[in-house]
């Protein structure tokens, strides 16, 4: 599938971003091996400069530890889980890894799940969209490929396939249970959201789309779209995964298995 990569003009005009591309250097650092042929998530591993990733729908229920060159150093089996459509990874401050099995291109799933895993123990967080009444939905707005953990909650960002181009925030507690969730906020983003992460200092979060990174300021520990910051046009085909490597820099991967760093230039 070819993706038309556009500039940030629409988001600048409608959502209040400013362009930030010139502030960053984008470098290809490696390529994932063929056994990770459809990666779709990244999160920090146990040590610095190593990351967990995984395959997309229908893959095995395993996570792979990689570095920025794409070399595999470890494999983590996620017991009591199934990879129906794994789309994203995040981690909390206690070392729990959360795996988002919530891909919903068909708009028909009723088994949306987040696995919470640590020390060979896996718990399930299940949820439904309170505003979805039809299966499949008539509007293609009930898909998700992006989330992160922040201060006891999981923040999910919808992938809008409609012509409204709105990404919505849904909030779920990080504890096992079954939840009905309603949107808390929305923002216009012209291309669909495929990944999300929060900065190590908790002052910023970022959304990845096809060819762009959008950053938002976090004020009073509240996750919303009220403080849009930068729109970084990064290109590099269909991007699928994103992780902060510092409070200003990122690592990201695309569907062609390529790995890139996005580093802010020093003044």
C-alpha cells in the first residue's frame, strides 16, 4: 500500500501545531530481521538502548528484545495470551509490560484486550467502546494502534479511518478488569495514528502517524490535546512504532522493518 505523505499545514491550521522538522536529524540505524516482519510496537526494555517489539496480527505471543540496529538479544514468551491483533506496547514504573491486542480494522471485534505481563504472570484488561453500538460499526472510527501508561492509567488513541480525521483519547485503569470507555478528548490529525509514547520526565507525549510525529505538552499531569506543540514531518513510509529515547528524541520503525532515530539538534 502506498501512503501519500503530506506536510503539516492542515494540523497547523486546524489544531494549532507548529512545524518542527528543521529542529531534528533523522537517521536510519538498522533493520529488523525477517522473523519480525510486521512489527507494530516498541517500549523500553530492562536496560538503556534496548527495546521490546513484537509482530502484528497472527504472530506468536512473544516479545523480542532489540537494539537500534535491529539485532535480537532476547525473547520473552507472554504466557496466557494470544496474538489476535497485537498493535502496541507500553511499560509502567513497576516493570509491568502492557500489550495492546486491540487492532480492529474490521470494526467488529468484541474481544478487545490489553495483556499486563510481569515475571511469567499475565493479567487481562478487557474493554469496549461505549459509543460503539453496531458491529461492524458504520463509521470506521473504532480502531486503535496506540497507547501508553501514565500514572496508573492507560491512554488509548484511536485510529480514524473516516473523513473526519479525529483521534480520540480513551482512558482505562491499569488493573485487570472489564471496562466500558468513552472518549475524553479529540484532535484533528490528517493521517491515522499508529503509535504513542510519553516522555521520561512526564512533561510531553507524542503520537506517530504515517509520516509525522505530533507532540503535546502535559500540564498538571493531565493527558489531553489542549497543548499541541510540534509537528515533525519524518516521512519514511508507513511508520508503525515509536518510543522516546530521551525527553526530546525518538526511535521509530516502519512497515519495511527499517529503524530510525529522530534526534533534536543542539543549538
